[in-house]
C-alpha cells in the first residue's frame, strides 16, 4: 500500500519532554508536503528547526536515501517578531543552516551515519511574544506558522537544600516569570548526581546520575491560586526506591566502592499549546485515529511550538547524607 510517508527524526535534543518518543511519524494522503518540527526556547543560545519534505513510496527503500526527504537547495526560512536586540520593533530574522551528524546505528533505518541539515538562529527571543515562521520554497509555495512564546519559570521550593527523610509527601514549587502566565503543560524531573571510586587505592572517579520522574500536569491542574505558585507532590521515600533500581546499585557490590553525593538537580520543562495538543493526539491510543493528525503548519505539516526549561542544583540535607553514608556506601565529605 502506497502512502505519503512523512518521517521526522529529531537529531539534536529537540524533544520537549524527556518522556516523549524521539521519532515522530505522520502519514497523510496527497502531494509532496513541507515538514516542520521545532520549538522556540527563549532561554536557549541557539534555536533550531528541522525542515524536510515528504516522499511517496516504500519507506524501507527510500528512508535511507537522504535526498528522498531533504530539499536539494537551501530554503528561505524567516522568523518575524520582536527580538531582544530591538524589543520595541517587529523585525525579520533569516535562519541559516548547519550540519549535524547522526552517528551510525546498524539497526537504524533513517539516515543513520549521515549529516543532517538544521535551520537555526542565535537571535534572542522574548517571552510572551508572537512570532511568525515563513518558509519560501523554490516552486513558489509559502509555508507558515504562528506561535506565542511561553514564560520561563523560577523554582521557589526547596529553598536551601533537599531532604528525603520524611514519611510524608513533599512539594516542589515554582512560579512563572510573568504572574498567571501558565504554560499548557509542565514536567518535573529530578537528577541525583554522584560519583564512585570502584577499586582499592584508586583515585579515578566515575560519575553517575539517577533520573527520577517526579510529576507532570497541565498549568491549570498544578496551579495553586492561594500562593500563586505551581506545585507537584512527591513521596520522599521514592528517592531511595529509585536509587535501588539503578544498574550500578544492583548486583554484587565491591568491598572497596566509595560513593560521593554531588547534589540533586530539579529540572522543570514547560511546553506551549501546540506541542501539548500534538502529544495528546499522539498518545491517545485511539483505534480509529492510528496516526497523529494535529499540525499548526499552513501549507505543510508538523509542529512549531515553544518551551522553557529551568533547573537548579540543590545540596542534600544532612539527614539524607547520613542515610546515604549508613546504607548506601557513600562517604561523608567534611568541609
């Protein structure tokens, strides 16, 4: 069965949420279409867009061919809006191209071991501003999209350090840079950073990170109107159950192993309406709609959205450090 297959693979860290699949597949019927995938992050030094084209035929045969889904010329790609260099005026920025290498994967089907073209700009974007994307093809077709960037966040709680000794639930709280300007969706991930010395007499350390999904929800679900902050609840004891399940904590442990806690990082990612709507459709599990149909691209398909990321590294509370020393082979460092 011949279908128009549009396959977008995100070659750099262009995924809005860590729980999302990196491979996005869309099937549509019709003529060749321009495919756009990317977002604007106001905190980023550089913003990237992946712009390709659809192809008709057997995906197994055509997918490895770079020319099948990539234009053989540089598109005219522009973003129109207010930028940090001239916040009082609407200006137009032309995106340049860069090449990103996708490492070879013997099991990879799509462009494994090849350079990929990304469109990018280093211009600084502003929060809560409207931006229009304009793509001009050589055949005269103009592809457009329009978004409003979202506000960044600031972590308010914990304040000084973080503890995992309580038997009761605890909270992570944050607020937006613009009061009451809530993003469509938020995800909170915790990362416990530590290092190990694995052999007697060795001074070589190996760094490890334990990832912990702590909570997620829409802005409306997580917003507390009483103190005008967003929050998620978490169970402190889950920190240790997650730690116990990591690869280097299971199995036989060396008698000489020493571990050193380096801190607990909280990362809060917020996404705009467009990508949140796409994620809802992609994960709907519908037996009728077996492929995502949502797009905010005019004269094309794909997703153009916005996101923000805030992070903060917290030292561990003294009680938590004592537990790690007593039960998990950590070493207390005196300062």
